[in-house]
């Protein structure tokens, strides 16, 4: 009903510049729902229910075995997806490591070895001769020429990687760019977007992700959350196609997608619990049924086990950034810098979201829109140049982001060697300056890069920014303590400043939590992911407090996390799970009144008229009335199908036969078709005096597609999911900005 | 409507033997809902909404400040509750430690010191002379007399502790026994049970808990989950009474209760994340609104911080049973014993639930029902005697359960000393035998004790049983490895058996997870609680796998966890969150048809008739019809209030004035009262063809109190929450067993 047409338009403009829907490569259209529509959960559940009953009612052993077979197929899909995504994640890790290393040199005895594997045979202290930098390989002697060649190869390969990723995305899988989380949120909420989940997308997203990460762009690491979630969803979608029970039921498919998403996060962070909680909190994926959480739990565990099995890092551990603290306690005065970091995280997080939105708008409305690949190449060149060429002291931005984060999280340990002088107490101010500078550079690049036409995640860049800031604050606190070890503030520390009391590594973890809290506005899942990522279980309380603070501060600036902002800009029909409070409005304010609805008059319309009605209006469904008395609601799909079937049995009488939808029909039996079967069983009626926030909450909790308003049996109006989604996103200033035609094109 | 009368009866029989509701000590009745009814979430939310709008519409600065004041009051309650429950939890820990120690001796220089505090001044190796056993104190020289006196004091004090707890419970707070989780689940779902949350209950439950735990009964430790959750809920209920916004709104109060429950679990296990997840998964407490989870998160964190501040164990750590593994890796072959433990846990968990249910039925239907205090004393005497007197080798059951668990989780470390020979490799078979025997004894006692008239938790005894079994399996696996260190099974272990490969301490953790999974059927929250409890983050995957297995196995035997079983026996109107699948039934099968409903005829009933109707029927509400045409639904409370107000303005005309509920009234204006305002705004209508499982799912997700069935405006029937609860609990064989009159009383 209602505004769905504009919605189709929105999608059209979204991803191709010329107003036509892109060809869907390898796309097998869904049986019932076209892309861009919203599924009807109640109806899909009812269909699944009927199928189950049919299976159970089979005679004899079949009636027992068939339902068991169904269940085992479901578990098969879940487990295979878990294993698959674990293996893919591990392979991507290895691929990225190799691609990143090849920018600087190559392994002389086996081209496909990365630096660590290549040098694994050498003893500690011995120089690894198997690994040759490019200048060594070409035998260049002059230092200046060496540097020049190294820089040239580094930047050229970075551009080649990022450029080919962008070309791949543009040519073969237009939906494989960005993070994918906003789309998956919308899909799990019932939005139909099958071209987003094709095998091609899976392939391009995985390869493209490895290429872009290796290019050194500021956008997530080898296995960052969003893209891997997208890959997992593509995979489960591909596997589920083999089974009729999922192919034909969009609701069942979404339950599998939720489990796959959990597995994706689990692999991305090595965080099986975090995966389940991410789905629960951010994707709101388990709202539909409680056993979906259980599936997510299994998928998540299986994925983590297979990742650990392949063991891409050779550490035999799931924890990516293992943190080892000198002692497990923390002091009360440390809450002050931590709360400060929380506030900083909230402010910067909001700022990052705003800047990212502005960049997205700018990109959409300028010439950049027509040259996405060039944009990628340009930004990569700048990033690579800045990373490589500027004074070699600013090394913090040149290494892989994940390596940087791991080092920032690390405690200073004299036995392990110093990471770029971070532990040198005399260079404190220099280190603080460099860290803040690195954070600023990363901040600007991240705001720009997240949204370009390459696969990208937001988690790791955010962690890196936060870790830099946190480490800086930690160094400052440590410096303060070393300068005044006997001050009353530091009473709880040992008076001898050579004994360690403040651990800047943990401040980096806190900074990362604060920044993530500000950008994503997640709470509990963030805390779990962070301590599964670092193993810092003993410090869970400071992390919680810091995430709390940063969410509070961030919410004061703007209410949405970055994913919600992108959903709003793309105008997906997704209902945020937030509490909506109206200002006294009722359902009457929200509903389309009867005179603006396209309704079917019971006993009035002929078969031919109905068919014309279906062609002229592309709404999801139509209310049926008998002299304003509400009879029922028919969906487009069911009505279309019934009418198609009818035509074959009596093609000539279409213009005269009337359609009857109710028991009360007064028409003679010979002159009517009985369409009572097409009336939907599960349709909610409300009175229009219902407060608006209760209407919204029903849509949120029941995942409805429409609600009808009646009084004493008389139809008064209707509200659809899109109306509610529009209402909930109306506070965001740039709603639908990315789904409108760009200014320079519409001119 | 419908069956609520039997429900009131159920409550009556529940807790007093003579069929009358117990006097509610200190009980301030709720404004609207009597105990035993179910709140109407939609209506309560609407009331809150109106109040908020009234506040916001205040002129000028008041319109901004008043809503902020409201919000800050809410956070005040949440934070004060968090701090309070943290401090109470810590105090209980200290009290229990002292009470338990006093059974064996006393501190000569300060009576109120426990053994550890008393001896804290002595050097390691020095004998602590300040702490005197009772036989030392009385200067008894003969060893036989010493033992006799020690045993006598031990058993006598145990009986005194447990007996006084039972007396306190029976006399002052009849609801302070048991765990409280089933009741809190029901309350959070909308059940009204204010006498369960009085300040007296708080006091008695806290003190009684300390007494019972110190008595050595097999029922949870100083801070076990259920009782502390109950204490937290009582506390927030007490604090919230000071603020009108919570006193007058049952829905708002429940949102605070959910946060308090999270804080309770957080303190019980030192597990702030586990608290939030427990509320999410087991209590299903955040279904109502998403920001409730956020409150729970804050309450949980605050409670954990204040617990850590008081630091009752003097360890400066939140982790109760810190586990330190020799190395962080685990081997694939270990999955076999772990899966075995998972299966055992599932089987034994189901068995424990069944036995516990049978004991509860037996207690209810025999003479035991009339002598609860004697039962407690008897069981305490037997427990104490078995713990103390039987061969001193079976020491595993004599120490505090928490101490036992901590030691079982501990790895063998030559530098730390051996705990009762557990690490002696030559005594393997003896240890295995003793561990299994201890598990059996604890199993029987737990099945009996959980449900007696003393505060009790099920978590810690279950952990203890599981830990014993797990450690036994671990010892066996270790023995097997030591016997065949070079077998192909153990290829991944070092070939030298003196190097440690298998850590039986972790097997104890796995055993505990399996047992807990079998008893509670929780999944993700259990995993989080367990690794927050032990710090075993690196081993989260085996714990997950084991909990999965034990839940699968347990579900194959009986579908419900122990809390759901008790809810069913007590017949609370609580809707389990499980997926319900009908067998083709529709709403028509579930609903009470029109002819069995008490309906109000619009324009027909006089004021006096309506008042009589309200007196004769104690249903929650009544549908209003005009010649079978559905007009609306009025709740008992609103109608009663409106009629009461009417009487004062026109007391004489009550017999003649007709009541009109709709716009269509044809009565003359002078001869009718307009009751349109009493019609509920938010009432769901459905068609009776709606599949039953969709009706159930709406009740589950929207927390409805009733749904009406109409067709073309004509009322056809109605379903209430109790109908749905009955339907969902009908598979449990002993539904309502504890809410029926005991056999020996009804005879």
C-alpha cells in the first residue's frame, strides 16, 4: 500500500547512475517477493506452519522422519556455514598478510610466502636473507634510489590493489562495497534484497576485502566485522538455496541469516560470544524467534572452532590482541582519565559519524559520484604517500592497522623490546604528539574512506583511533605519576616510580572502547567483543563504565550510531529498536485515511477489474470492504496468483464474473468467484485512538507489514511499515539523502 | 475475564495451609492491581505516556526541568540499588564466613573475627593461637571427648542456624523461602505480587540466607543467584516507593525490577555481564523496552564496583573462583571427555529437576506440609551429621560448598600445597571414588533441600556436583594419559608424562557448566557467568560446546529448566519465551466464545446494574457490545473508578440512568451517562481464523492481557493471558500441583 513506489525509485537511484536497476548477476529471483519489498512475517510464518503440518501428517514413519530431516537440514546449513566462514576468515587473514608484505619485498625461495613464514627458519638474531626487499632484489646500491624504488613499489601496489578492488566491485558486484551491516539490518528486519546476497557478491567482497585491506586504506582489517558478516550472509544464502524449505520461505531464510551474521562477527574478532551478542543488540536479529539465538550460538561456536583449527596467526589462540597486564588491579584515581576518555570517545564518535555523513552527501552530489574508481585510487595514493613518505618517525600510520593496535595494547616489557620507542620514558611528549597526530590522520581518512566503492569495515579504524588517543592519555597519566609519585592522588600506587602502577596499554584498550561506543552506540556486545579481543577479563568494569560514558555523551550529540545513519540515508524500511515517544499523537495522525487508500469493493469488482487494479497499483496489499464495512485484507501476491489460476479455468467470463470475498455475499452463485481463501488470516485491527507510540511498538515487536484501523467494523485507515519507518527516521537531517537522484544528475 | 478466580484460589492455597491469604506485613497495597492479578502493559504504558506529556507541557522552564528530574530520579533509584545490593552482598559474604567458622571455634581476642581475620597477624608456618576450637577453649584433653564436643557444637549450631532461618521465614516473611527466581520471572512478566517484595522479606531473606548457608545445607552459597536477586528486587521496590512515578505505575516499577535483578546476579557471581545476560535470557526482562537493558547494564556495573570496593574476600578481585591454567591451549582429543561430561550433565540435570519436583509434590501432599520448620531441622541434622561424622576422609562434603568448588577448579601446583590429596597421582582411584560419592550425596541433598522453607539457591550446589564429576573425569583422563603417554590418542601431548598436558581443574569447570546447563537450560548467559566466575576466557569454546551438548541432551528428556518447572507447579500466569507450534488449531480453539463471556450491553445497563455486575464478576475487564456489534473493552479498574465518581454527583438516579459507551447512542441525553472515556484505547482485534501460534506469539511479544476476536465488527470471543499460559504449560505433568489444596487437607 501507500508509498512503496517512491521506495522502488529510491533503490533504483541507489546504485546505478542512470535510473535503471542494475542487472543482477547470478540472481535467482525469489518466488514471491521482488527486491525492494518487505516480507510479511506473519504470512511467511503461517506458510512454514502449514508446511510443517503437512510433513507431520504424512503417514507412518514418514511423518516422523520428514520433520527430523527438515531439522537436520537446518542444522547442516548452520554448521556448514560456520565451518565455511571460519575457513574463509582464516584464508583472508593469510592472503592479506601476504599481499601487505609483497608491497615491501618478496620471499626468494617461495614467492607465495609472507615475510614471517619466509623467515621462519632463521634463528633469533640472525638476519633473514630469504626475504628480499625490492631494492635488494634489483640490486640497487644507492640509498636514495633504494628509498625511491621502495616508495614507488609500495604506492604503486597499494593503488593497484585498491583500484582492482574498486573495479571488481563496480563491474561484477555493485553491492559488495561498504560494510554491509546497514543492509543486513534491513534484510533481517524483513527487507527483500536478494541481489545483495549473490555468490558473486560473496566472491568479490572476500577478494576485494583482502585487496583493499592490503592496500593500507583506513578501513578495517583482514577480518573486520561488517564485510565478513556480509560474506557469511552470502554464504548461508547460497547454501540455503539447495533446500526448498529455505528457498521458498523468506522468514526461514532470515533466521539462517541471523545465525550466519553471528558466525561472521565471531570469526572477525575471534569472539564467539560477541558474535551472538552483536546479533542480539545491533542487528536485533533474534526478535523473531528465540531459537534463532540458539542457532546463532551454534554457528558462532563452530566458526570460532574452525578458525582456531586453521590457526592463521600460528598462535593457537582465538584472542587477537592478547593483553597481559602487569597486575590485575586498577586504582580508583584512574577512573578520572578513563571517564575523560569516555567523554572524548563520545564526542569524537559523533563527530566521525557527522563527517562521514557529510562526505557521503558530498560524494553523492558532486562529480565524484561518476568516478568511484578514480576516487578510490586517489585516496589510496594519498593514504599510501602520507603513510610512507612523511618523516619516517610517524611510523604509527604505516604498519598494518591491526599490528598497530596490537602494539598499542601491549604493555611495556623490557624483555620483549620496545615498539618504536613507545616505552621510552624520556620521549613522552614526542610520543604523545605522534599518537595524537596519528589519531587525527586516521580520523580524517576513516571519515572519508568508509563509504567508498570498496569493501570496508568501521571497527578496526575506530579501534586504532581510540587506541592512539588512549595510549596518549595513558602516557600522560604515567608521566604525571612519575613526576609526582608521592602526591595524594597517587597514594594507592607504590611510592617508588620505577615500580609500575599505571599501564598505558590498558588505557589504549579503554580508548578503543570509548571510541567504538561513540561510533556504534552498542553497549553490552561491545564490552564482550572487547574483552574477547583482548582477554582483559579482569578489567571488564572500567571497560563497561567507559562504554557507558561514551554512549551517554554520544547520544547527547546525535541519537544514532553510524549504521543507523547509513540506513536512514539509504532509506531502507527498517525500524530502529529504540523507544519512540509521541507527543500525544494517535494512530489517526499516522494512518492513511480511507479516502486515500485503494480498496477493493466486495461483490462489486469483476475479475478483469481486479486484474487492472493490480496492474495499476503496485502496493503490497489491499483492504476489502463491503459498504465501508471492513471484510479483510488481501495481499498482492496471493490475489495475483488466485486470479492467474482463475483465468485458465474460465478465460471468457472475466469481464462479467464478480468477485466475492465474504460469507455475506448476496450475488447469485453462478455469477461470482469465491475469493474468500485469499483473505489474510492474521491481520491486526486497532482503534485509531491508539497512541502512536503503541502502534510503533507493535510494528517493532511483531515485525508487521501493516495495521488496519477500524471502528465498529468500519474501515477507517491503514498504516504500513514504511510509514512507521519514515516516522522513526524523520529526526535525522539527511534521511533518504542517498536514495534521491544526485543534484548534478537531476539538473 | 475468564479463569482468574481459580487463580486467586491457587495463590491462597499456595502459602498458608488454611485457605486464607496471609496477612501482608508492612504491605502497602498497590493503587490499582490486587495481588494475584496481571497488569495491563499497554494501559500502564499509556498512563506513563500521559504523565510525561503533562510534565513536558508545563509552562516555561518547568516543562524542561520536570522531565529531567524524572529521569534523574530513575537513575538515582538504579544507582542506589546497585550500590545497596553490592554492599549487602559483601556484608552477607562476611557474615556467612563468620557464622560458618563459629561452628568450629572462635577468635579469642575478638569474638566477631572469622578464622582468617583472626589469624591474619601470624606469619606463614606459625600456628595461630588466637583462633581456638571449642575443645581448646573448654580445655578438653581427651581426643575422643574433643571430637565429640566439636561434632556436637558443629551439628547443634548448624541446626540452630537453619532452624532460626526457617522460623524467621515462617513467622515474618512467608515468601522469603526458596530461590525467588520463578516469582520474579512471573512478576517481570506482569504478575502482581507485592507481598513478595516487602522490606520485611528483604530483611528476612538476607539474614535467613546467611543463616542457612552457614548451616551447611546443600543450597547455594553466601551470595547465590536467586536469593540475592530477590533481595535486590525487594530493595528497588522499597526505594521506588518514595517516588510517585514508580509507585503508581506497575510497568515502570517492573523496568526497575529488571535492572535490580541484573545487579543481583552481578553481585552473586561477581559477574556484571552475566547479570545483564541472565536478565535477558532467563528472566526475559528486556522484552518490554530496549532501554531497560541499558539500565540493567548500569545497575550491574555499579553493583559490581561497590562489591569490589568493599572487597569481602580481601583479594581485590571480582573473579570468585580464579582459575589459572598451566597453558592456555587445549587438545582435540579432550573433546571426547568433555562431550561425555555434557551428556552426563544433561541427563543428571533432568534427573535433578524430576527428583526435585517429586520431592516438592511429596512435601505438599504429606504431613511434611504442616511442619516445615521440623523438616528443615531434620534435614540440617542429617546433612551436618553426614558432613561431619562419616569417615573423615570424605572431607569434600564438609567444607563450605564455595571453598570446595574453588579447590576443585584449582590446578595442581606443587608450590601451593595439595588440597586433601587431590593431586596425589597414586591415589587416583580413591579420589575418583570420593568425588563421585560426594557428587551423589550432594545430588540427593540438593534435590531435597531446594524447596524447603529456607532461602536457597540452586546454582552453587549444581556447580559443586558438576565440579566433582568433572574433576573425576579429568583425573581419569589424566590417569589414562599417564599410563599410555605414547598412545596415538595423546600424540598432541608431550611424550613425557611428567610434563602436564591434561588439567583436571578445567575438567571441573566443564563439569560445572554441563550440570548447570542441564538444570537451568540457559545458554549464553551461563557461558558468560562461568567464565566471569573462573576467568577462563581462553577456554570459552569448550564451555560453549559443553553447555550446548548438555542443553540438547536435557531438552530431549524434558523441555523445561528447573525455574519453569516451579512456575508451572505454582501456576503463575507466565508465558515462557519458547516457540510454540500448534497442530493446525486457530484462535477459535483457544478463545472463550461470546456466549461464555460476561459482556456489557451498550445503552442497556443502568449504573446500578453495572455496579452489581462488577461485584458479581471479578474479571479484569469486560467487552462492550451493541447488539453483538463490538464497541470496545473496559477494564474493571477504570469502570469502577468512573462509577464511584458518578455516584457522588448523582446518587439517586443510579437505578434509572443508562450507560452509553459509543458515539451511536440513541438514548436521550438527560437519561444517560457518557462512559465513552472508559473504553480502552489499545485493544487488539483479530479474526478467529488466526493460527493459534500467532495468537500465542502476540501475547509473548506484546505482553498482552487479552485479545478480542471479531469478524466484520461482530464480537466472537476473547483470549486472556491465563488461557495462553495454561496452553503453554499444559505439557508439564504437574502443572498447578503446588497451587492446589494438598490431598491430606482436602480429604
